[in-house]
C-alpha cells in the first residue's frame, strides 16, 4: 500500500515540515520504497516531480526540502507497488489537462477487477490501477458536464458518486486537485487537521523535528493537511469516515452548500 | 524570442554538457530570462521541470547539472516572453497525453492572428500562442487518425502539413517528442549535429567547458543534438532549411522511407 499527503491553504505555504516527515516513510520509518512524487500548483501551472527511487534516497526530495516551494494546493505520494512495475510512468501523482486546467491525482489502495471502458479521451500511460481510475474519473466528468466545467457543488456531487462507484472495486483513498480545491476520498485510512491562529508548536512523529508555526505564519493563514496516517504527535488529527469525501478550500473542509 | 534544445539518442545519455551551455543563455550570455524548462523521457514516463526564474538563477537548473538524468529524448527551452505573461503555466515544454503516450512540445517564434477552433479535447492552460499551437496540433492529429496512433511515416506526413499550416502565421521553430522519435520543424533558426564514433573533444561556446566524449561513450553510442544556435565552437553544425521538418530516431535524422 502507498501513502498520501495533501495540503490546501488560503495563502501559498511551503510543505517542507510535513513533507520531511512524510518522505521519511519512503524507505526509513516505513517501507514505501517504490517511488514517490509531488505536485505543486502555482497559479494555473503545476510543478510535478516524480521518481522511482525511494524518497529517502532521492536528490530531488532533498532539493524540495531545501528550496521551499510555496503553493496553495499540493499532493504527494510514496509508493509501495501493488499493480504496475516500479517505473517512472507508474509514479503518482498523475497529471492531465481537462477544461483548460491541470488536474492532479494520487491514489492509495488496490482495485480488483476494475476494467472500465475508456473512450480514448484520457488513456493511461503506465500500468497502474490508479492511473486507470484517474482516466475513468476524468472521462466520466467530461461525459456528464461536457465542455464547460461545472460549479463546485455539482462537481462535488459527481465526484462523490464516481468515488463510491470505483471504491466498490477495492480500497480507493485518493486526492484530486485542480488548483482551486482539493478533493479527498477515504476508503479506510485518511486523516486531516487544520492549522490556524493560534498556531501550535508541532512535533513530527517520523523525524526529530519541531516547528513553531507561530513564527512562520500570519494570524490570517490557514492550512489543511490531509494524510494517510497522522504526521505529528502533539496535534489532534481527525479521521475520515469510510466512504467519506471532503472538499478543502482555502485551508478548511467545506460543504457544497457553503460555496453554492 | 526563445531558444530550443533537443537531444535524441540510441542509448540513454545525459545532456549535462549541452544543457550547461544552453542554460547560460538564460540570463548570462543571452537575455532569455523569462523562464525555462526541460522534459526527459524515461521509458514511457516523463520528468518535467519548469521554472519562471532565469535558468542561470534557478536551483533546479543547478540540480539538473549536478545529477545527470539519462534519457533517449530530451526537449528544453529558455524563454523570452512575447505572448503570455511570465508565469509557470506559460513555461515550455508543455506535456499532454495522447494515444496513451506523453507528448512533449516546445516552440520558438511568434504566431500572428492564429486563432484555430478548438473542440475542447486539448485546451491551453496558459496564455501563449505556443501552447495553443500544441493543442491545435494534437487535436488535428487526433481528428485525422482517430483512436489509434498511426505508423511513423503517416504521422510524419501529417506533422509536416500541420507545421506548414501553423507556420503560415509566423515563426514556428518547434520540437515535439513522444519518447520514440523527436520531430523538429524549422521556420528560420535551427541547427543539428550527430555525435558518434570517433567522438570529438567538444568546446562550449557559452561557457569555458571542454568534454572529451570518447571518455564517456562506447563506440556504439549515437547522439543527435538539435538547437537554435550552435553550442560548440569546434564541431560542424548543420543548419535546417526554412520550412524543413526532420525526424530523429536513435540519434540520427531519418527519412520516412527508411522506417516504413
């Protein structure tokens, strides 16, 4: 199984603290050695880094820790291969363009007998069930809404239905973002927290690192961190319910009614 | 105007030597300060790096020089903005998936009154004429060949026609690759050379760097370098003819008849 990390904020924020703990699981505190990846939205653009080396052995992961990239939406993944060999094209997150935006997707889980019919508009390049699910998901959104991106409430309803459908084939913990919102669906393992004023001193559980967020934030900053397993020992992480999908905007979970 | 650099090889090769000279033009020996990017195919996967900083000021460009990535097809670009503001989403190369493969594209030039009709399958995320041309090009290939990728001779003929059509709107020097071949179209400035046994000692024109390729190659290696302006002072670069499109496979230009 793999692990997921996501961040959604109201101002561009660096993910170095959380990524440092998370990347440690890619070979040291856990055995997710079969590649890793991270995607940062920056305006409409995306910085996308993937590697089939363990995150703990990757010069690129070191660079990301040393040169903070500020972003409002980040999705990261460390891989323990189940379907699809260890190769660059099988590393998450995956990126596709739809409706003139980039969509970034990562998956933790394993889908059985999942063979959806693809119409060719979005096709997997690699051989994972995850990329196949991503292509199917985009295709179905495109079929339902046509050429124009729908408003967020309609999109959220559609995504909930599609996630439930795909999750009937197995474990489907996912993160998806178009740079304006971060969608997270939980089959079994997903947690989140919102950091905001007054900011805590946080201690990583995987590395001997402490950060006093009050020193690096303003009182208006708000950051949601979503992750497979809690990253810190002294904060309260909220577990998703099985089957739950949450939408994060501006650093907090929102309900469609709130932004309708 | 921007500059382009491409590499096509018969064995995975690092591009550090050529990229070192090329990146110097992104802010030091030339004024292409408005971003840069590079994409490396690795199997079916792509490593894609873009930055809106000048290449000479980018930590990512430093990492690429220090950690050689071996690839059979590489496309790089340094940007001097003409259309589209300085932003991540406007940095080349651009990447899209078609026919279950990634396609990488970069453009040097400026298109006037180029407003093709897009059917929505491929849409620009940024605001450059270049990304628009890329989307149009993929759309037209998809229209002509449907769901199945054609053989290379048919694809080459179609690309020649499409490049000529787009080039009627202005300067359209481009590089395009799907990881198996590198297509290069020249409107006005494009040069190439093939390095093979016996390998030369090459001197960069933009940096005080010399490499004896015979020390880092085997007699079977063959590498084509394609670039806006020659990178070395002591090798013979061949200028493309205006309107010419060449296809590079396994480190050399080929004619469709050769691989039909």
